[in-house]
C-alpha cells in the first residue's frame, strides 16, 4: 500500500502547483457529493535505467468511460493527459523508487448535473521497488454495491467508502485486504484489486458483471497465463471456493501481483502458479523480459525535462 505522502508538486489547473496550493472549494460537487472519478497508474524503473508507465492509453480510456457514465465533461486529449503525467513525473521522480500516479477528475463547478465542469488533477507518490510480501486477507461482511446503485464499473472515489469500511473491519484481525462479496454472496473483488483463484491448475476470476472493476492488470494476467500455458477462466466464484482454493492472489495496478497466504484464517496450500505469474509480471515491468501483451511508455527525465515518450512494445495481444 502507498504510505500517505505530501509530494512537493501536484498537477492542477493545467500546470504544476505546490502541494499546499492544491485546494478545492468546499462548495464544489467534488467536495459536497464526493464527485470525482480517477485512475491509478504505475511507473517502474527498468534494469536499463529507463522509467516506464504501464498502459497509459487504457487508463485514459477508462477515465473517459467513468466520466461519461457520471456526465462529467472530460475534454483533455490523450496527449495532454500523458503530458501532464510526464511533467509531474519529471518534477518528482528519483531513481531509488518507483511511482504511483493518481489522475483525478474533480467536479469543480455545476449543480446536480447542470453546468458541470471538472479539473484534471495529477498526484504522484513514491513506491518501493520490492516485490510485495504475501498477505493474510478476510472476507468482509460489507457488500459491493449493485450496478443500479454505485456501479463498480465506474471508478468513482465514492465507490471506495465500502472498501474503507471493509479494511477497517479486517485490521484488528491482522488482515491487510478484504474480499467484498456482491449482493448474491459471490466474490466481487478486493478493496482495490481483483481476485485470482487457482483450482486444479487453472486460474479463475469473477467477470466484471459480478461487481468488479474492469481491470487492466487482469487482462495482462490473462495474457501471462496463456504464455505460461495456464488456463484462465472468468466465471462466478462462491465464497466457499476461496476457502478450499489451491492458491489465491490479488492483482491490480497498485497491488501488482500480491500472493495471499491465508483467507479468513484458512491457509492456502500453494503459490506455484500465482508465484510464476508474479515473477513474470515483475520481469516485464523491470524490462528484463520483453512481452507483447503490455504497452509501457518510457519517460525520459532528467529531473526537470521530459523528452518524447517511446512506446517500447506493441499493442496488447
Ligand atoms: N478493483 C478495484 C476496486 C480497484 O481499485 C482496482 C485498482 N484500480 C482494481 C480492481 C484493479 O484494476 P487495475 O488492474 O485496472 O488497476
């Protein structure tokens, strides 16, 4: 998890601002109704000394979809979106740590959907380079909301209220993440990641229609599984299946591939397949291994300048 940080700069109102100047008015809908949609993106230092951001265009497109579903105007071009992230990366990057970027559309003007205007804000936080440790998780009593109320497909900040409640619930038991079930009691997703379950050598994950975000990392895991000759199936998952699974892992931009040691106190017997996926994932992110199934955009930065990005691989496959 990213530790709370106060970086020196934030991208807001079309340029870099100091952290202390990055404020919103209490009267805007971003504050009064928590009206904002966002994306979390990750950038990695490769072994070759190049810093690359993962699947920029796909994050931009998902932000567009979230905004469209909530009737939030988002007229920033892809190039401007990328430019804003690169500008902030150049200002804050240090070689000893990677970065996680949050690109948020805050609704700054309008009332109940009339006269809506939003500002694209980019914040960036340092993350350690280590592969995440295995974790213990639980199944929350809180439920994922339905598509007709707070749709999981929309990456709105308000969707994370239930994630917060679930984490608070699990913390006293030493559980660092929680699985949220949907209204039918089947697995939806974790608080900020999708669930990977292995049974009899195949990876299973719930489809987005079970109440999960349409995850970009999950698509990559699907390609990785295929390259390793491992089956990958999207189908509903019962709660009890988690408890008798051979392996469990969480996947997401920030969670990366995090192996699960236990769920609700049940110890998982293996991490053979999820461990192999994890190793391959990090080898690709660190540019130790080429892989056609992911697009990484290189940021050439010398503290204050950013040159043209280079796409280091082809399209998803
Ligand atoms: N579900 C939730 C609730 C999330 O916040 C995330 C992280 N964005 C994911 C799943 C994984 O999505 P992605 O792989 O696109 O980061």
